[in-house]
C-alpha cells in the first residue's frame, strides 16, 4: 500500500493537500494534480484522488491540492495564492525530486496548472510570484487557458468573471497576470490534451493556446483525442488518462 501524507499549508479548511507516495523509500518525481469544476466550491479535491493514487502506483508522487474556490473565499487573488503556496509546501516534504515536478490539471485545474508553470515570470508584486518550487512543465487536460476567450465563450455561465471578480474590459491588467494565454511565452514545456467531442470546454481553447505559444517560441504540444469528451481525461480506466500520464512522465524526463 502506498503512503499518504496530509499537508496543511494554511489555516483555512480548504488550504490542504494530500501527498500520495509510491511504496519504498527512494526519491521520486512529483505530479501536482489540480482538480477542476469551474473554480467553484461545488467541486473538490476528491476529483483528483483517483489520479494521484494511479500516479503513486506508477512510481510518481501524486500531490492533490485543494484551494479556496469561488463560494468559499476563493477567486482573485486567493485561489492563485493558494495554488502557489500549496506547490511551494513541497519543499518541506521528503523523498521528492524537486527537479522533476510537473503540474497536471483538468478544466479549470488545467488553467491553474499552466499558470503555475509560469510563476517565475510573474512581476514581483503579483500573486504567486517568486516560486520556491519551479515546475518542469505542465499538462493541461481540456484546460481553460485563455480567460478572455472564456469570457467571450461564456464558459460555465460566467465562471471566468466569477473567478476574476471583473470583466476583462474593467480590469485587463488582472487578466494579464492570471491567464496563461496572456502570459506567453511561459518558457516552460506544456502538453495539451483535449477531446474533440468536448462540449464543456471547447477544443478551440487548446488549439488557440497551442498556436499562440508556438508563435511565442514555447515548447508546446497538443494531443487531440478523437471521440473523447470532457471527463474521460480524469477516468483512470480510460485511455485518455493514460495519455495524460504518459505526458507527465515525458515532461519529467525531459
């Protein structure tokens, strides 16, 4: 049975994470798993639990993080600060190869994973700046990577505006700090995985990011999954998840 450690990185009940370590006592690479749910308190870390268990079974420390979400104290900037602080808390854990930390996130979690991968490029006063743990890359599972585009597409029924607390027209600077699309180039490898039958987050989100990241000179790949929808990517019995896990391993080896 693999080891599970509960990590508390703040006083709020949502400022918690679970680290699932492979059996044994050797040093292992890490995958930070960030759940989705349009950043709302209706969804929680339980969405990530099957993934971190699977990662631990395959020799990777799976680190499922919870964070303050819209409806329980989250939004800009709290959600971003929590993700950053949770990742930096890995510094205090044992057996981890902190040179091989990759973030993986689904949907809204994909947004946060890719945002976190570019933290070292943030202005010094920005939420999440000056990371203590530098990510080697990120895997976006049908991520919402263009927040301004997400407003235009009305994703999740104004979920982006609820996260950001403003429309892009009212506070463009906030979006320029929070949206991976606006942060390009991230100068960190990013692997995008997206189903071509996704009716919740359109494939165009990943295609648009890939095109812009490529133009900016970033190392980015997009795997389009035929006949796959939104949730297959977090189903550990589905080939879509195995593709995501392969991408995590590829980035850790690079």
